[in-house]
C-alpha cells in the first residue's frame, strides 16, 4: 500500500530544478511559492498511483525518485504502455481541465511521488505566468512524445523502433542523472550501464512488437557488439551502430 513519507516543501525539493518551478528566479521563489506544500508518497514496485477513468479533481503529481509507466487499457483487458516517466516529470494533469484520468500510472520501481493539491496549484497558475507557462510546456512535451511515438509505430520498422527506444532511454538517463555503473564507481561513458525498466514483453507492448521480435534483435545486437546486457541492465557499446539501425542520422540506409 502507498505510504505517506512526509510533507514536502517545494523550496527545498531535490528535484525542483526539474519541476514546473525550475524557471522561477531564486530571489523571488519564496514569495511566489509561499507555503505551498505537497504530500510525499512512497509506492512499491507495481503499485498503482491512480487508475484510468478515476477522478482527477484533487491532485497532480511529480515524480521524485524511481520510474513510472503510463498505460491505457481496452475493455477486453489488453494494456498498451504509452511512455515511461523519469524524476521531475509532471503527470496526472487531467484535473486542470476537469477530466478523469485518461490512463493508469503504475510504479515500475520503488518510487517517491509528490502529490500536489490541485486547487492550490491552480491558484499558483492564475497568479504566476511563469508557472502557467511551465505547465503548458509539459502539456506540449507530452503531446510531442505522443506524436513521436505515433510516427515510430506507424512508419518505422521493428529494428528501427527498438534501436530508437534504447538510444532514447540512454539519453533520458544521462539527462536525469540516472546512470548505473556495474560496480558503483565513477567510470567512463563506455563503462556506464543503464537499467532496463521494462521487460521484453513490456518493451513489445510499448513499441507494438512481439516479445520474440524484441528478444531476437537484442540477441543479434549483442552478437554484433552493439550492446551488452546483464541482470536487467544494458550497456551501449556501439552507439553509431545503433543509430544506423534506428535510421536517425546521415548513415541511414547506407
């Protein structure tokens, strides 16, 4: 069951530089945010933060630690993974427009989540254009991610989809400081390992591929020396090779 860890304060939050308050000038931060506080909730792996179609009128969320997957369900029980959230992501924003949650948010790992009171946050939006612009920027980012995913699902071939996913995962981890080395030491980039948050089946769900197809390309790329894989972690050995497979640079198709 989710547990209340503590009451959070955005002035001292460790992920504030990645949050919707990151663009506020330091000197005016206290006056702008005031005593706005959040509830810091702890979720264990596979616990649900909120369900699709449930009421969104009370809270918006920011991920502090861990990873979360966003999923949509069909009436027959089939589930499609839409995207994976990393620390700093704002999610569950349907309440801003008075709609029920359009998806389910489920913890991929043990997580810490800031639960932001919607009424107080809406008041901050009305009084602070910077915060309103930051939230709008998150809307646009989510929309662009959805458009990119539609492009990949509709236009890219299976190996292109999978190679693009691995490269984007690595870029996301680096951007958010989520590197995982094989022994905890400070290693060079070529020695850095990243956690694979999704199983082969879940990667297939995200990319519209079968588990057999995902496994086949992973095995092929390990033989070619593009990647290494160990205990749910992945290491990119040949980024140029993966980029060529993904068809995202000038070497595409050559």
